[in-house]
């Protein structure tokens, strides 16, 4: 219980936040532009992790497998969009929720049929599996630092894509008035498919990076999906900037809260009480945070301009 | 509200349901059928409660299983603390679900549309994790109750058949209450909010309070279903609050026909029977159920109840986010 522990946990929180950001960015893009609530986003994350687990033994190289897994997630996202989700854009949110809920059941079971019910494990590549000393007494896994780096790169890429490219311009235009963009001669259907594919690839990337940290198993996308919802509700639906801020916030509060809340409570209450109450409050902390933020800002921290 | 054909359908379904304990004796596997039918009715109560706010109020709550859990845990925790008296357990279950529904509703109803969906989902997930972290009460594994709620001097619930009829009576009570509620002035205001909340406000209705009241009523009804569920299996676990359970209850409402009171009952029966059939054929039944749900949403929005008289159920408007 020292400064070094605190720093390590804070870094873990940031790293978790980065993973959440990759998920939230895709989800918020898809919602902001197509007005689609996609619960199956967590399934794409899970499929990314499974693709990695399946491809590492085949290719023998983590990085090749990772690239292929992200590409496979992209392809899968596009297929799902073409088959099922495309018809949902004009339906109400309830239809979207139910339909994508059905997709979750399907994907969770499919991976169990193909890869079995037991969890798979992926080793991080040797070059990233060591530790690095950040400060005296603070050592940190290279792999987790890499995740942060990738997340940062994706954030910069999205900023560039959204604000400084023709595609980004079309995406923003499509978000504010899809009929007008279509009337101006843009193939809006293709644009939607591309955006959905981008979101799927980001979710797949998050899954790929989670593979070596977590166990790869059926249903792994569900818990992160709910957290992603919390993130984009806090950040403001449709806002990538909001997603970034909120995901780091949620990541840090969740991780640090889990470690330190029982300790803090232990200093005030008896050990028996704190060991009972601590984990309960810690697991609720981000939802309390969300409720508090929504109480003051019902549209989230950075409401998208719509 | 009910056409003749619908009335006949509802009446014959309820009569058939009431005869389940007798019929089961001929078919064999009596204990299984009675328990299964009881489970269907309990989920039907939960689905009816969701339909009150979803179908009639246009509030897409994706966290309704939370109240199922609250009701179940109220019974479970009291039972674990040695209070098996149903005269204490059930009122506590009702009170607890009312309070929690009021708290969740007060925050969630400040938002609209997709925010509302996600917030109700997040709150139910919060309660799920709370249940998981209650290690004193079984934590992740759940806990077993010593016995069903005791109502000394009134009724003995320990027999499955007695319990079946008590649940049937509560289901009918819930349907009657729901019918009266929906057709009352209060129900009209709620349905008005679904169609156009801004207009209702302009007329002078404090819509937030009306919607919150509807949310609490719905939460209480679902809490009662939770208390019954704990009694049925004499078992309480966080999995009753898991978000997939909320999804299932929602599917029951849609499958049966949203915006009709009896539809959710058919939906509950339909989904549970479908699950039972599929799972007896393959352990990977969810891989089949999932696509069925997708097709259902895409092509059969009217639900089972809509099929009965061939007439399109009134499509509830205003679910898209104007709330």
C-alpha cells in the first residue's frame, strides 16, 4: 500500500480505459451516424479475441495473427451489417435492441460450438512479454503499455479521420442529415457499411489486445459491453471525444476503486464490515458515478451536436 | 379493448392453465409440468409488468430483471436471517422493489430514448454485481432457502399444486389490475406520454411524475414475480438479475404482442416452451434461439396475440426516442 501500488493501479485503470475507448469509439460512431443501438458490439469484441486465439497457432506469429484477426473482425462486421443490421436502421430502438440481443445469443453459442466451453489462453508475444521500470520501484508489463500506445494511436487516427479527411466529412454530414447527403450523390449505404466495418474492426482490435490479458471465452463481450454503454452514456452518445474522456474516467475509477475502496473503508470501519461492504460498493462505483453525472448532465459530458 | 375472439382466447388459455395440474396427472411427469407451468406464470407476471411501461408507456426498460432480483433477494435474505413468515417477507419484497424502482426511475426518467435503455441496463447490472458481491448471502453461487414463505393461519405453500394456484390467482390479479390501470385516467395519461410527451406536458400534465408512478407500479409487480420465483425454486441467485434475463423478459413481451396485456402471458409461455423444446434437442439451443429472435423482430412484430384475430395490433408509436 504505497505510492508505487497506487501508480501501478492507476496505470492499469488507464489501460482498461483504453480498451473501453476502442469499444466505445466504434459503438458511439455507429450510434451517432446510423442511429443504431448495437448490442452485438460485444460479440465482435469476443470474436476478435477468438480469431486471435485461433490464428496464433496457425500463423506462429502474434503480430500476423493480430492483423489477420482485426481484418477478420472487419469482414465479420460487414457481413453482419449486410445480412441483419442494414434493415434495422429505420426501425425503432426496441427492434434494434432485440435483434442484436438475438445476435449475442447466437455468437456466444457459436463460439462454444466451435472452440468449446473452456476458456482459451493466448500468450503475449515474447518481445512484449517483459516488464519495464517506469520509476524506481514501479515496474510495469510492456504488453499493457503497448495497449495504451495502440489506444492512443487509434484516438489520434480517429481524430484525423473524423476532422481532416473527406470520409470523415461525409461521416459527420451523414450524422446530421442522411437524406441530404444521399441527395448530394454520396452512396450513403456504402458509407454506413464502411462505418459499421470500422466500428467492428475497432471492437475486434480491443478483443485482440484483451486476448493475452483475459481468458478468451464465450460471453466475454457481455460485461465489457455494459461498461461501454456506461462510458458512452457518460461521455455523450455520438461524441468520440466524450468517449475518450469517459472511458479513461470509468477505467480508472473502476480499477482504482476495486483496490482502494476496501482499504479506505477498512480504515474507517471494522475489518469485517469493510471486507463485506467494500467489494460491493467498489463494483457499484462506476454506476454511482454514472448516476451522479447524469443527474447534473442528462446528455452526458460532451453532448454531440445533433 | 378485447375483441370477442380475443376474449375467448384469453378465457380458454386461462382455463387450460388452471387445468394443468389435472392434465399433468394423465400425461405423467406431474411434478415437472406443474413446476414448469408455475414458472411460466411467474415470468408472465414479470412480462406483464414490463409491458405496462414498455408497451403502454413507451419506456424501453432494459433492466427489468433487477426487480425480479430485488423481490427474490428480499425473500431470500429474510429467510436466511430466520424470518420465514410470508406476512413479513412479501410486504418487504414489495416495499424494497418500490423503493429501488423509485430511485432507478427518478434518475433514468430524466433521460430519453437510447439513454434510457442503457441506463436501466446499467442499473440492473449494478444490482447484479451487488448480488454477486453479497458473499454472506451466497454471492455468485446464490443461496438455498430452507422453505417457502410461511403464511401461518392462512395457507400452506409447501405443496406444489397449492403454490401453482396461488401463482395463478396472482397472475389473474395482475392482469385485472393491469386492465383497470391501463383503461383508467392514469393509464390514458401514460399512453398519451407514449404518443407525444411534449403535448401532454403542454396540456398541463406533470408527465415525469406520471411516468415515475408507472415505473414504480411496474417495478413492484415485477418484484412480486421475483418473490414468487424465490419461492418456486427455494433458491436465489444473482443470475435472476443478469441482463440476459432482462432481455428474455423483453423478448416475451415482444413475442406475445407488445401493448396488449395478455400478449406477454402468451409470450412467456411461448419463449419458455421454445427454450424447453430446443434445449431437449441440443445443448447449443441458443444458437437457434438467437436467429429466431432476429427473424421474429424483423418479420413478426405483432406477436402471438396479434395472430389471434388476424387484426393488426395497434402499433405503439413514439418508441423512437421522443419518449
